[in-house]
């Protein structure tokens, strides 16, 4: 058993928001930190999964607590309240609030009749006109992953394929296979950003990397082709070199990238089975 030296208590003058959902939600919560602190007139401190720590770091937020490193999951549960309260933890997603099931249900089933950001703003209780702050920097590509990539091709000639998502239906595998064949015919080299190497797109190469390296690679490579997932949110500045595929009209309406991050001319398409 690994011993985690826990903090003994939470600051009674601080609100603690647990970023407990996907990558995109963690980024949005960080982007609205200033608005939350204005709303509550007190400091907001985030609790994040280890794999998400680079997101607040992109906003130069230095005081996040890492669950499983700074505090245990049991500590978080014991100190969680159903409403924001100073000195307590609040889950910053309706998915962790059973009493909000009726609010979360249309999101869960992708039947929302409003866009995602207004829906999330309403949950946080911040005004609809609140501006989302954008990241100030991006993670560095680790030396190990960079060396593995440049053995394949210069970074600018690498295409990153990201076919996996958790909140929306997958896009048929043949679509990715055909896409890889087309890109290969253009002389491009491809890397599959997948959790399971068995899901590597034929014609591409699998490199095991964490999500921070995947984001760093996405920002440095030539282009990214991805199913609409939380991975797309931190790399929105890729602009026209970010090709996003939605597996339904509902997904496009709710999660449209160009609606969330206007003016960047992100390439978005709906791919139906």
C-alpha cells in the first residue's frame, strides 16, 4: 500500500471544486475560475485526477490538489457536500449529483435543446454572458515521446488520429481505416492516440503516451483528426488543422467546436453510421 500524506483539514475560507468529469469539463471549470471566485467572493481551489493536472497548469493555476497523491479518494468523499461550501469539496459536474439527474439526463442521452456551454454555465450558476478564459500555455512534449515521434517523421509531417470517445457513439472503424489510407497516399505519417493498442488504426503507429503528451503532440504535429471528445477542447487552437467528427446531429448541436471556440475555422463534419 502506498502512503499518501494527506492534508489534515481544508481551509475554512476556501471553496474546493472537484473536477470529476472529462477533460473538457476540467478545462471549462478552469476557464471559469475567475467567474466562480467573483460569484463566491472567495478563493476556489481545484481537486483533479493525476491525468488532468496539466489542464490547470495550462492556466498557470499552481495550487490544485491531486487525488491519489495529495489526498485520498476517501478523504474527498468524507469532505464532499452537495452544495458549494467553504472548507468543503463540491463536485463540479452534475453527473456526480443524484439530485440533479433530471438536469443531467438530457446531457447523458444527448437530447439537450441548448448548447453545452450555456448548460454548463447554468449548472455553475454563472451568467450566460460570462467569457471563457483560454489557456495561457501548453504542456511540453516529453523527451521520450518526442524521440519516438521523430523516428517516424518530422513533427510537422505527423498526423494524429484520435478515434476514441466516452460520451458519444463511436464512428465506424472502416471510416478511420479509409481516412488513414487516404492520408497515407499523401505521404503523411500517422500516430493513433488510443488507450488500447489493439484499436490502432491500420496504417498508423501506436505510441503509448499519457493525455498530457497527446495534447502536446497534437499542438506540435501537422494536423489532428479526432472524434468529438474532451480531447478536442484543450487543442481547439489548432484551428483549421483540427478535423473533428461528430457521430450524430445531436452531438454536433451540443458540442459544436466552432460554437464553443468561435473564429478559429475548425473543420467539423457529421459522420453517420
